[in-house]
C-alpha cells in the first residue's frame, strides 16, 4: 500500500508545472509594514522565472514594481506613502522596492447625488442603505467602487432599469486622513414591462414560450425576473444559446411599456450518441442514444436508447416536457425493457414510470412520481443455496427532495447538500407485500483557505426498509454497499452480509460515510486523501463491528467544468479472496 500511495503522489508531482522551473519575485519588498499588506503588495508585483542579465534590466524591474506597489497601497487606503525603487550592488543585481506606507486613510462622510430626476423616496432610501460605507472603516478602493455598484443595483432592482453611475468624486484629505466619496447617479425613469419580443424561436411554439415570462404586462421591471426567464429557457437544454435582455427605451409601446427581447438559437433537431466501456468487474459494454429535440414545439426532449453489457442490458424511451402545466415544473415519462445480472441477483423485466419535478429557487427540487414493473428475478436462498425465482408486479410511488446549497454541482468547495427519498411500494405475484424504502443523504464542504485550494468534504448516507424482512424484499430493492460511489476499496455490492457461497445478500439497513481532504496543486492538478466506511444490516440495526473501511488517494485533473477523478483505494481489513486494490475513474468529485 505504501508503494501505491507513493506512486500516486509522485505522478501528481511530475504533472505539476511548478516542479519544472522555480519562480522568484520580480522585486523584493522592504520596509516596516503590516504582514498582510506586504503579502498583498508582493502578490501585485508578481513573480518571474527569467533571470536578470544586467543593471539596466534590474532598474527597469524596480521601477515597474514601484508603480505596482503604489497601486496596491492606494487600493488598500494608504495615500501618504513613500516608495523608492532601488537596485542592489550585488552581482547579479537585484531590484528592490523600499516602502514606507504611512497611516491608513479611513472612510469619511459619503454623499449620493442624483443627476436628473431622482427615483421615488423608497428607492432613494434603499440606494443610500445599499451604499453601506461605514465612517471610520479602512478607505480601500475596492470598497468605494463596490458601494457604487450596490447603489446602482439597488435602484435597478426597484424598476429603474436605465440607472447608470456617472463619474464619481473622491476627495483624499491628507489633513484628517480621510476618504470622502460622492456618487453621482442618473436613475432614469421607472420602467414597466410588456411581453416578449422573440427572435429565432425556430421550432418552438411562440404562445408556449411567452407563457414562461415570470411577470404580467405592466409589472415594474425587476432584473431577477429577466434572469429567471433566461434560466427557465436554459433549463430545457433545447437551445444552443439563449439571450434575454430588456429592449431599449425607443422600443417602448404607446403605453410606455418595454418588451423583453429573447433571442434563441435552436440546437440540431436530432443527435446520435454512442459509447463503449470496460471495467474489470463489469466487463465490456456498448450503448447508443438517439435524441430528438423540440418535436412537440415546446422545448421537449425525446430519446430512444439501448445498452448491452455483462451486468446491465436495456432498451427504452424517455420523454421530458419542461415547464409542464406551469413554469419550473418538468414531466418525465419513460419505459424500458431490461436484463440485469449482478453478483447478488439476476432480474429481467419491463417497466413504465412517470414523475414530476418542481424547482424552487435555483437549486432546490421536489419530485413525485409513480412506476409499474413486471419482472422475473432469480436469487440464491440463504441457508439452502437453492435458486429462488419470483415473478412479480411492483407498484411504487416516490417522493424526493433535494436541497443544494453548494457552490458547484460537479466540483463543490463550500456549502452543503441534503436529499431525502421515500418510496412506498407494493409487490404482487409470488410475494404480496407493501413496504417503504427510505434513503437520506447529506454532504458538507468546508474550505480551509479563502481561495478554496484545500477543502474538507464529508458525506453521510442512511437507508431503511420498513415492513419487510430481507428475504421478503426483492433482491433488486435491498440495500448494497461498495464501489466508487459508495465505499471505495471494495467492489460493487461487496460490503455487507453474504450467504454461504459468498453471494451478496443485501439488507434492510444501510450506513455509508465518507471523509475526504481535497488539495489543489495547480490550476489543473489536484489530489485527494479519503476514508470511506459502510455497513449493511440484514435483520436488525447496523452492527458497527462489521463496518467496512477503505482508505486511498486520488488524482484530479480539472477540465474546466469538472475534474476527471482517478481514485486508488484499499480495504483496511479484507476478506479472503478480495483484491487488495480497487481503481475508480470518473468525471466529477465522488460526492
């Protein structure tokens, strides 16, 4: 195991560009100052890997560094500075910047002037409150500029869509060492919205499209409403590009209403995708998917798909109707025939399903649905080792909740996620039984630095099946653990109780947890160290003495939208016959 972890670490190090050439500061910062200020100035001055060839080059770098230092000092509120570029007498010469920052200037009285007609009293009060410059606070340039942006955003939010900031006046008073900004804002007129002016809708029904607007004609302009319309159109995945913007003032109607211009570029009406896969456990697989977009002229998606593999073969159709009956609500219909062959069971059947997903806010979803399945399953009976075959009809409903407060769906560095799923189920046929399958999962992401280069991530997943023993519940509906999305270090379904011939039995209780430290090495490369643990209970609550624990290291390569993940894991304690090493490759973080 030690050799394996060393090899993974060495591979990442070899891929790190910083290991090729060492960089040094363009100039050395000298002088008495706050350590945070010194770090900020040195960061602005920057680094270089080009050696200095002569004193002329050293003086040029020192002067450039001094200009950068002055910009950094002013941005942090130091206006009584002294900055001197110098060159050392050593060979080769080194550029140096001698800095005396002086006292930090503080924010004084701030003023807000309206150019032209002012907004209404409530909007003007909201703008002054949004300025939020506290007298006595450090006079940082970024805070002064940000306050201006907040003022403009506050009155735009209240319907003054054409509000703009005119050149501000900032008085730097060396007598009392204060910074006194005066913001000059042209609010313009209050804007009320009309309907949509759609261009390039192509195959989309304009009547359906206009119903997506989250406002009524005559409502006061709100930039959040315009952004929400753009989000609703992007959510459909039926367009290559979507642009939503308020029409200019000269496009207003006779009643003074302003339309919103929507420009759509439809994607190709049909796509065909094919793929192949290989895994040491799952074997060879091939799949194909034919997708038709906007066939019903309401940004719908219809797909026929087929898959053949050693473990899971299936063929079916999926239909998605976004904004069904109301905005932010998607109806999904599907039907499939399938044949699964796993270590725990074999099952073949046909299924049909329907569910409705409702979005709340940007990243919260509630789903309700129902399904019916007719299947034939074969599994080994515990104790006898004989094959048990069951012909079943399964009727199921579901309720699913997802709350996502993380900052990225594929590569989160802060925030949390919480999901819960309930599936009341009735099986009929060789076994007649109602039962409830419940699963809940939570994950948390904690950055250890401001840039999120080091992140601690944790996950907990719990499951329970009520009103059924492990032998009564069909094998395909039981809980299993092990694998890349579960307990790394163990193969698929390898965690939990087994029958006499070592076949996974599954259970009615589930516990999984993960703890991971993710470290960004460069803009492209990163590493992770992790510990996963899990257990499956077949009759009573989880016995944590049977907890399966896996540890490992992973390498991450950032594609821009998500990382490619390669994880290498090993069990802390393994049974006879289990492999010492498991390797997992995927896109996106493990959770």
